[in-house]
């Protein structure tokens, strides 16, 4: 007869009494597979079958007394023992595991209670070529765990001396699928009794930037069988890609401790410009399900599910924004300094010349030309933040500059008109043999336009030659504008 299920807290306190009643009713001390046992743990302290630990030595994130102590190398445990609570261990005749690794070892911990005993021994996978692995296969998980859903807690704390080590932990099961998490064991850090979880978002080997900790959790399994593979990752100069594991637990989902609150990992500063599209993404570990932001400037909004702050800011200034990320364990916050610029530069860029600059032309929002005395020609490709000198090879003062369709034209004193078809790399001087100065250009296309200047000079460009035209005046022209192929205006 199967007794009704009760909450975990009640089962813990009442297990011994119910098991005692069961023994009286059955008349023997064997237990049915799956009877009332919640937690199953495996560690690699030694090769002996488990014996009860003193109550002060109960070990694990979910504490239990009965652990299956297995040696590294090629080993198996049949049957496995479950923790029935109190002083009771429950045997499962069909529940087995096998371990494949290159060996085992022990490390020194500063903690001597049950948690320290759990973390002192490890199975290790070492390879002289490529990454070492430890492979663990678990079969016939008890039906009680399957029906309620279970989690696998993996413990690791390798004795790595002066170098960090990163391992990848991959759990695969038919219904669960495959998931890999990476954890960093920091250099010169031995387990001291405090458990720290690697966040479930740590799915990449980031070397020394990988989140550190000494346990990680695969949650939500309902499979009868699963495999756990540990693969050596970044070794921090150890000389080999070791794989290592101190132990693991199989526990009901309801037994897991509350998840730690998120820790926001995105930058604490950001910049934007008024009337320019802006985007910033809040990132955090420990699987947040919602995000918040207070103090945003006008024009910006937060998508609370994705953590994306976006929009077009309409006000310049420095804003103190409070970011938040929330999960079942609580809320983590971060102070963000958000600076929105006006878009107007107050800096005076260096030009590299002291010559007087007299004329310029913008080809687009980023590219432009400026001409000046003694053949000075400057170019910018970043909206005027920086300027570079172009060697034209002339000493004339450059009074008119114009760019159109990939062609650059310059005009200046002593009848100078020159053209470059390749952004100033080469120039053609048309040698008009004039004493007039050219002060302005206007073009419909790179092959159709006008130049005007002193003494009433007007010249027409037909794409190959500059032709002088009669203006009817000797007054100086300072500007010209071509309307279409029939109309142009010159002013002076």
C-alpha cells in the first residue's frame, strides 16, 4: 500500500515513524524501490560503500547523510542508496551508475564538516592530446523522482594550485535534451565550506572570465536515464586540459534552494545623442524573468521581458538610471550613468595647418573638403572630427572647392582650376592662362557645370574642357548656382 504524498517539510520529520510502521507491517527490513526516498548523492571520496555519517556531517546544497562513495577510473555502484532521512538509507536494486575517467584524487580543504568530506575527493579525466573527460551514466532513476521532476546538482573544486581551470559539464537525456554549463575553479582557491552556484546562463568557456563557483544545477528532468559528461576546458597554464568532478546529487525540484537574486552584468555607463536612435540591453545572471529601469530620459522606454532600453532621446544631459533584474530569488540592481549629448561639437579640431581657409564643400554627412592659402586642401571622412592634408602640388590660394559624383574640383588665384577623379590622389591642372581668380563652382553633374570669379569671368565645363563665356561685365563674381541646363545665376 502506498501512503499519500505529503509536503517535503512534513516528510522529513515523519519519515522514521512511517518507515518503522512499514517494517512492522511487512516484517522485514527491505524497502520497495522508490519508497519515500528523496535525495540521492554520489561522491568520489573513496571506493567504499556508504556508511551513515554523523548528523553534523550531512553534506550537500540539499543536505543528506547517505552518499554513494565511488572510486574514480572505471567504477560502478549497484545498487545505489537513497537518503531516506534520519538514520534511514533506502536501497534501489535497479538504480545504477557507471563512471569512466582516467583516475581519482584528493585535495585539501579548509572545511572539515560533511561538505568538506564531499569536496575532498574527485574523479579526474586527463589527456595528453586534447581535452580529458569524465563520463557518468545513470540508469533507472526512481519513479518517485521522475513523477515530480528532479534536478541534478554537480559539485566541482579541483586542486589546481596557482592556475585557474574551466570545465564544461554536459547533461544529456532523451526528454531533457542536451545542455552544457561552464564553471571556473579559481586559482589558489580550495573549498572552505561555502557553496557558490555557477549561474545557469554560463553556457560558454570564457577562460578566466567564466563565472566561478563550486556547484551548478541542471533542473527540470523527468527522464529514467541520463548521462553527465565533464570535459576539460581552459586550463590556465596547467599543462593539460583536466576534467574533474567531486560529486553530484539527484533531488526533487521542490528540494532546490531558492535561486540567488540576479546580478546585473551589463556596463554601468552608456552614451547617446539627442534625436539619434539609442539601444542598451540589460544583462544579468541567475536567469531573471523581468527587468526594470527608472530615471530614463524622455524618448527612451524599456521592454521589461527582454531588458532592451531603446528609443530616440529628446533631451540632453546626464541621467542617473536605476536598472533592476528579478527572478524568484529576488531583485538585483545597478546604477547606470546615462549621458545624452546634444549632437553639437564644441571641440575645435586640429587641421595641421596655420594657413587661412577660405572655401569648402560637403560631399555627404561625413565627407568634406576645405581649401585655403598656398595650395592648402584638407579632407575629412568623419564629419569634421579630424582632418588630413591632401598634397595638391600647387601654391595657388584655393578659393573654391566642390565635390560631386566622385570628382573633386578646386579653383583659385591666377586662373587655377584643377580636378581629381580619385579623392585627391591625382590632379589635372587645366592651365587656363588667366590672371583671374575663381571663387565659386556649381554643377549639375560631374560633367556639366560653371565656375565664376574676379573680373566678371564665367567658364562652362562640358566634361572635358573649360570654355570661357561672355558675361557682359568686369565686376567680380563671388557665387554661382546652376538651376538646370538652361538657367544659371551668378552674383557678385
